C-alpha cells in the first residue's frame, strides 16, 4: 500500500455528506494494548472505591500484572497481525499500526510488567496501601504506547501529556520524603514548560504545512518545495526541544538527576525506561518519517545534541556520590547513544535505536530494582558507600547489579555491547564518523564509573574497617577514577564529626523510627544491625527478585544469542520512510 | 491596511470592533492598576469577554464560546479561588521587585517582542501557510462550530477520546497528591538532596525542617537528642524561597 493510498483511506472516513455523520471505522486490535492498560487502571481504581478497606498491595499488583500481561499478549497478537497483513493507518488516521509501533508496545508492556513487580515490593516494604501507584504506572505506560503509535502530532502531544502527568504524580508519591515532592515539582514545572514549547512547535508546523497528520506532512513536503521555510524550521526546533526534554538530552537534561534521585526508586526505574522509550519512539517517528526530507536541516542539530549528551552524561556521572544520581547521568549518556541512530536518519538507524532502547530499558529497570533493595526501608540509602562490599553480604544481588552495570558499560556478551555496536555502526554507515568516535570515547569514560561501582561491590576491603575510614576509603576507590577528592574529604569530615558514626543503618533506622506504627520494631532492628554490620540487612522479596531475574535474563540471554532480538528490531520498521 | 479591506467592513462591524476593543483595553488597564486582587480578576473577566466579542466579529464562534466558558468561566474562577484561599485582604507591596532587574528586563523583552511582531507583519512572505483552513470552515453548513463538532467525531475521534483519559488521570493524580495519609508523620530523617543547589522553603513543621547542609546524613540524631535547627535568614525575612534551615551539630 502506498502512503498516498493510505492517506485517501484515512481521509475518506471524514467525508461528511448532507449532514449525516459517517463515523470512522475503528479497528480495535490496533489500539487494544492501550485500551487494556487504561481499562486495567480504571478497574483497579473502581475496585478500590468499592471495597471498604484500602486495597492492599497484593490485590492491586494482581490487577496491574494481569493488565500488563494481557497487554503483552495483545501486542504479540498485533505483531503477528502486522507480520501477516502489513502495516496500516487506523482509527481515522490517528494511529499508525506498523512494526515500529508494535515493537514499542511490546517493549512498553513488558517493561511495565517488570516495573510493577518492583513497585509491589516497594509498596509492601514501605507499608503504602492503595492502587494509585500501579494504576498511574499503567496509564503512564499507555501514554508511552500512544506516543509510539501516534500518527498525528496531536496524538503525540496527548501521549506525551498522559505519560508526563502520571509521572509527575508518581514522582511525588513518597509522602514522607520532601525530596520526592521537590522532585515532582521540578519535573512538573520544567515538564509543563517543555509541553508548552512542544505545542508551539506543533502550531508552527501546522502553520507551515497545513496539517498535523504525520503522513500528510511528509506528503506535503514531498510535493511542495518551500522557498522560505523559516516557520517550518522554527516549528521543528521547538518540537525537538520538547522531545529532548522528555528524553533528557543535553541541554534539556537539568531536571534528570534531581528527579531521578527524589522520586521513589521503583518510579525512577519506571521513568528511566518508559519515558525514554515513549519520547524516543515519537521523536524517531516524527523526524524520520515526517521530516525525513528535511534531514539535511535537522541532522546537524541532532549531531550537536548527541555529542553534548554523550560527553556530559558520561563525565558528570563520574563525580556523583549518590547511586541514583549516577544512574541518572548514565541514562543521559544512553540517550546520546540512542540519538546516534536518529542522527543516521536511516531505517537501519531507527531499528538500531529501537534495539538500544530495548536493551537499555531492561538494564535500567534491573539497576533500579537493585537500588530499590539496597535503599532499604525508607528508600534513602543510596550513597555509593552502601554498595561497598555488597558482594560479600549479598552475592546474588551484587552479581545481578554487576550484570546490569557491565551491560550498561557495553561489555561483550550483554545486550548493551551489541546495542552500542549497532548504533555506532549505523552512525558510521551514515558518514557521521566523528560522532561515532565521540560515542566510543564517552563509552570508555562511562566504563570508569560502571566498573568503579562493580569494583566497590566486589573488591573493596572488609566491612569491619574503622567507622570513619570506611566511607572515606570507599570514596577514595571511586575517587581514584574520578580524580576528584573533594567528595571524599567532605564525607570523611562528616563521619568524623558525628558522635556515633554515620552508618547507613543509622539512616534507615531513624527514617523508619518515625512515629509511624512500625516505628518501635524497625527501630530496634536497625539499632541491632548498626552495631554489627553498619549496613541494614537487605531482604529481596519475591516480586523484585523476579524482576531482577527477568532483566538479567534479557540482558544476558539476548547478549549471548543476539539474533532473535536483532531480527525483531530490524523488522520493526516505520510505515513511511 | 489596504483600502479594499476597509471597504468590506460595515459600520456595524466597525462599531462592534471599536466598542469591544475599548472594553478589552479598559479591562487590561484595570487588571494592572487595580489595588485589590479580586477587582483585578474581575477586570480580567471583562477583558476576556471583550476578546470573545472580537472572536464573534471574526466569525470564530467556537473560539468565542470557549473563551467565555473556559477562560472567563473556569480559569478566572480558579484565580478567585486561589485569591480567596490566600486571603482577600492581603496586600502585595507592588513597589518591591521580587527579582532584581526584572522590570528593565521585562521592558526590553516587550520592546523586542513588539518589534518582532512588526517585522513579522512587514515581512509576511516567509511564513508560507499551505492551504487556508478558514475557507473550509466557512463553506460548511452550520459554521465552524458544526465543522469542529464533525471533526471531533470523525477525524479526531481518537484524540478526543484520549483527551477524556487524560482528564481522568489528571483527576486521579490530583487526588493522590492532595490526600495525605494521616498516619504518616513528617520526616524525621532525610538523606539530603545532594547537589541540588536550589533553595527550598522550610516546611514549617517542627520535625520537618532539619536538614544538614554538609551532605552527610545521620549525625545529629545519633545521640537521641533533637538538635536545634539554626535558621539561616530570619523567619521574618520576606525573600521568597530564600529561607533555608541548616542544622549545625559539630
């Protein structure tokens, strides 16, 4: 089917004759996963409104897991449908149903499945009841799916808003930590501003091309040569700024570390995976399929943004002392790699970007699942010292985290290596050799902090070192890589100044010792552990354990046997190229 | 403005324009000069009504209705809620500049923006609109309200339905944010927000304002006695957002 034919099919439904309204045909299969996610969230909320008590975590998790599983099955059915009958435009031209959109839907629904498992353990550990967190996750994921399937700039915007508004609320979900509310406020204000910029971009593009429909924009640009395209380029720049905020590309990355650090850890993991997938999906589709003819205009801009994102993400992550901030900068670095595929602006580049997103989503979710466990009750134990000799205390946990970190560093036999290789290859094929070089340099720089954390977990001296020396020693091992001794000095000064010693167990002990119901027991527990090991005893509940195993499995299995996933990504092509 | 446009404007049109433009301008000036916030909000309603009349004048009936329903109806009422909530009698001192250099900067930006408008108007040829959509709406039966209604139920059916989902989620989110579980106490300990250099307002609760500035958690609470927070910047200091509390324990 040619694009023009699809267009006429999409437009014919909107023809109105003599006052009667011919409603568009709705192919429900094309929007089934989205409907399942929304329906699941609404059913959860309705159920919790009908029962007398606040819904417990097990019930809400069962609902959310069923919805995510059903959506995953539906998206696999969609994949079969696309493979068998080819891509099409559905629901009056609002939705594109192609390999690309179905790939994004599969990725989002499986990542949401994992994120719900992680959030279940967090809800149980923190004693938070109610279905809201997981309902909002489902809806947010629905927004990401809509962004992947959007065939109209208005749909992109609506998907972006659904994704973002749910994420703002999720970031503020931890009522006990002011940092959570602060993160949400920063995210909200900057996000609302970037949404406004994005809408302005849509308006300018509409003004220049007369349509917001993505294939129609491509059609208009292929049939008209614009002599003065300032309006269109202005609109493109504003659209790019809006997208770059969502994917946290430099210079629109400012919110990322604070929000990643302040948000509850399962939400951070969800956000790092889903928001990036949604943002990149729409960015790739809009720029490659609609504005592909203008690639000479936007490729240099992407070049600069990608280079800045790669270098800043990797270098600033080196000096972080908080693991969530470090992973935030690492996610910025990954965004730079995905941008390589966009900068190539080839169908190969798009597939490689998708493959990178798939690999990244599971590595990020797995990392934040481990961080969520190490964060202990109160979700506050996120300094790098907390990971010191984790391998001795919790070898399995440390082994899983090592897999995720090595994968993110791009060590062979992980998906991360193949993903980095694929996008760099795509960049070289598109003659962006310098950018590929910058990407490889940034990968080397990034390897320092990933491997530094691995070393901290496995090779650091035993935990019975002197109290004041412990954090300083731990920091010094990282500081050797960072060549920045100021953090180590500050930490050791703080440790010396405190009367008893500022072990992580103290932090979580007093955080849990709030006048809440469980205050007395957990306070005693924390007190006893702080005498013995300094670190809180970590428990790995079933849910988050399964999540970590799934993510590690994806990272290793598809790293060793890459062919199925690579083929999968290479079949996920855009409707119009 | 060229002559043939002027010729097409009837006396009634011109009169309507003049009256509504006067209303708009009077309202806008009223918003700025009125000392009372409620009066300013009501003046804003007047401006918005005037703009709605201008929209009707331009045959944009839908925009006029939305202007009245959404802006004058919902948004200004929201403003009034906030004003009433904060206290109607509170007077803002207009003389004090919250940000230094704000007013000269605002003036420069206004001049720049206005210059940009003039340049855009003069150099209109670089904005190449493809095909006008105004003609489509005018040619259809029932005017642009009916055309928009048709578009919402045909071409934009899915975006329209998805908007409903967006609104539902906004409501759920607002409820989640507004509801505070009563059993959750203010935080007693907080791993500081490292690297965040944005000043945060003190929470105002007795237990919520302890926060160490040196980036190291614990410490002050380890010996069991609550340390006295030392406030940097007196509580009467009127600077917004500049009030940070620092606990010193060494």
